[in-house]
C-alpha cells in the first residue's frame, strides 16, 4: 500500500514499513528504491555499541540482551522529532512492562542544549548524548528521526527513517514480538 501525505511517503508490505520524505514528481520506481533504502528489517546483529544516559546509566549490547530496545536518533532542532516525541513517550510507557527500553539518542548537540530543551519539553524515556559520535555513525543516523529496533537476542528487526507517529511505532514494536497492551 502507498499512502502520501505532504512530503511523506509510506510504503507498507507484509514484512516492512518505509517512511521517507517525498520529492515532487517522484516516479513509482524511485519511490520503491527510496523505500528500500529507508528501512530494512535486517535480522543482523546490532553493531557493538555503548550508550550513556544523562543520568549516568550505561548500556551496551551485553547489558541489553533479553530486552527489546528502541533507539530514537533525534535533535532538538528537528520539528519531526518534536512531533513524534509524545508518541515515543507513549510507547515507552505502554510497553515497558514487556521489556521495552527506549533510548532517545540526541545527535551532535551539547549537554547544556539538550538539558535546556528537556526543561521545556520533558521526556519519559532515557536520554543519551552522542558524546561518542560513533554511535550515530554505526546506525547511519544522518536524518532525523531515525528509529532502530533491536530484539531480545540483539538483532536489528526494524528501522524507520522519518517521523511516523504512534501507529507506526506500534507496528514497528510488533516486529520484535511485543503485543498491544491491554486496558
């Protein structure tokens, strides 16, 4: 199925969901190729990474085994990230009981800037700074938001480039075996 919204293209199949920014007068073939480049369910192991939250918590691949991890790469200046913020926080709350850990990885901004942003727009998930720029590079975080879903075995089971809202995030989480919370 192909759905268009202003500057966004959503391609869905039984196995993958793609969201990309559309370019005016894009051909169907270009949309398909762009979609394939935007999100792939690789089932490959996540690259070895380390993350440290603003609160000092440290995570790496080993400490995250057995948990479903949603990485959201974002920036304070990104209006699409801001638009998805409540959706990310909602799935964080709704799926935490099923072992979901959401790490919102701010890319390339100072601790001071991020803390100022969070004072005005608090988050319910754990915030990570990319003090080590390799974290963003490992996942090719060049456009925001970027979502990477890692299953309990440490494999990448889904990615999403671009904002998609809460429904998209819930579909993505199903790829890791999480079920819609009851009540």
